[in-house]
C-alpha cells in the first residue's frame, strides 16, 4: 500500500484520536449516569417500600391490640403483668399506681426490654406496651398485651401528650414511640393506649447503609466494565475512521502523480507561447491521458465512498448472467490477443440473477481484465460459469476466473480486496492500475447478496470465485 508521509499522517491521526477519546469519555459518562440513576431510583423504591411496610405493620399491630383490648369479650386486666420477649412465663408485679408514679418503676421483670427514648431493643421484633388510663390519671399496665417496659419519666410524658392529642394514632418523636388510643368498652371515661417501639423502624436505616455500600461497589464495578466495553463499542468507529484516513491519504498519494504530470505539461506549454499546437501535441496528449486517469480514479473513489444506503439505490431487474459473462468474454478477446493470452470459457445457459446489469458487468470485466493482465504471455485464462441445484433452497450461480500466471504472494492474498492495495506496485503502476478494481468488485458482489474470494498458488495459478444467488 502506498506510504503516507509521517507528518501528514500524524496531522490526520491527531484530531481523530482526540475525537475518539472524547466519544469514549461521553460514552462512559452517559452509561455511568444512566446506571447511577437507575440504581438510585431502584434503591429509593426499595427503601420507601420497606419503610412503608414497617409503618403499616406497626399501625396494624397497634390497631389490632387496641381493638382486642377494648372489645367487651377481652379480659380487662388490672395488673402490671408483663410478657417477656423470649416467650417465658409472664412475671407478675404489683398493682395499680397513682398518677405521677408507676407500680413497676423498679420491676423485677428484668427480661422485658426497655423501649422509648432510651431504647436498646432489637428492631427485628415490634415491642409494645399497653396501658389503661382512667379519668383521674391513674394508669395500669395491661399485661396480657405487653412485652416491654417504658421508663417512668417517658410514660408520664407520653401519656400526657397522647391524652391531649385529638389523633387516635400517631408518633411521638420525643419518646420514639408510635401510639394508638381508644375509649375503653368497660368504662368509656377510661382510655386504652398502646405504644410500639420506634426502634422497629431502624431497620430501614440499616438497609439504607447496606444499599449505599452496594451502590458504591456496583458503580465501581460497572465503571470498570464500561471502560472495557467502551473500547469494544468504539472499535467499529475507530476502524471506520482509520479506513477513512487511509482512504484519504492513499487517494491523495495516487492523485499526486497525474497532477504532477499535468502541471509539468502545462508549464512546458506556457514556456513556449509561440509554438504551434501540432508541435505541442505530445504534451497535450499526455495531459489529456492523465486527466482521463484522474477522472477514472475520482469516479472509482466516489463509488467506494458512497454511503451504503445510496449503494443499494440502483435499478434492479432479472439479468441473464450467462449472456452477460459471455458478452464480457467476447469484449476481452482482442485484449487477450494483444497480450498473447488464450481465453477459454465454459458458460452454462440461463443463469438468471436479480441485480443491476451495468454493475455486474463491471465486476465481471474487472476479473477478466486482471486475469488477462497478470496471466503472462503464452499462458491461458479459463472462465467457467456453473449453477448449483436448489435442493429445496435458493440456488446459486458460481463464476470462476482462473489464470496460469505467477501466484499472488501469500502475505498479500488477504489484502487484495483492500482499497488501493497492490501486491506488485511496480508492475501494477506500469499497467495503469490504482488498486481499486477488486475493491469495487467486492462491493458489487456484496450489493447483490453474493461473495467473492480468491485462492492462489504457484502450482495451480490464481482463481477468483464469485457466488451469487439465482433469481426466484
């Protein structure tokens, strides 16, 4: 492939590298922002759902206890009997208390945890205390429904706030207690108040910290994954930019020669303004020839650089590929004769394909032209067209163009369909080639849902094979 000066190559590569780096950073940033928002939204929903579930659980238990205690069927216990959280037998304590004091201030019920502002209980169990408060301010623990203690200083203030409140249930932030109250069914002047430990809600905080740690870990892990996938995702873009850069550099290199010749010819013509035209025909014809070569090169470059959507925008019809190949073979009989090459063809009949006859003709002409050029004087070119049976699937037509000339070097064979690639740059330049013919031929084969491949060896020569689907 033609070499590009390092200075111009670096000038092309530099801005593109910056653009790729910017694209990659944006790719990672957008992905990470999306991931972080999704994780935050998901975790927020989980926390909110957990929080509301716990609140509803506490409220449901408070209401259930209040309903049961205030029902006429429930035994109205007037004692400070408490239940321990480990399911052991309740421990009985002293009787009723006066307002401002409790009968259980120094209870022997040491197994029952303390709840309220100095709570030290586990948040895995809802701890409750239930009291009956009469009109004179005396309160009694309803032991059958109580499984925790409330400090004396806390219960006095809590009762005062609950009795003064118009709400049937709520939360006392000063004491970290949820409450529910209802008038007693035995004595409507008495109030039954049930308290639940607010520490039961602490679990959502623990869950929140857990989710924060998970979020940090997941973000770090996904950041590393994004770095890896950004390289993978940018690879086609990087390859495309690299191909465009190489295409531009190669095209510029190829255009230098005809432009140099044209400028030199015109300089000679300008230096002899009084000379007759017929005396300057050598330079005029040379300029015309180089201009035609430039036109062919530009047209080929335009054909290769055209977007895929436009490449497919050609007129298609049912084409008799057999007649098309036979016609191209006849066109090259004279070329082969001048080159001292024998053409032998074996073409099947009625091989119909769907496509563009002009494009297909150019592909076939390119293969035959290359075969004749590189076969070598006194050697032969064999052209064979065969059809494969359908066998229940869509049949195919196969075109083989073979020449007995020197083999294509093994290291060059994988690149012969690359744009501007020439295995033997000296010979191909002498023959007027730019290394675009096979690239265009491959484009045409792909346009028609076909494929083209080449095999070459010193023993058997070089064979190009085109496979196209038959028309329905």
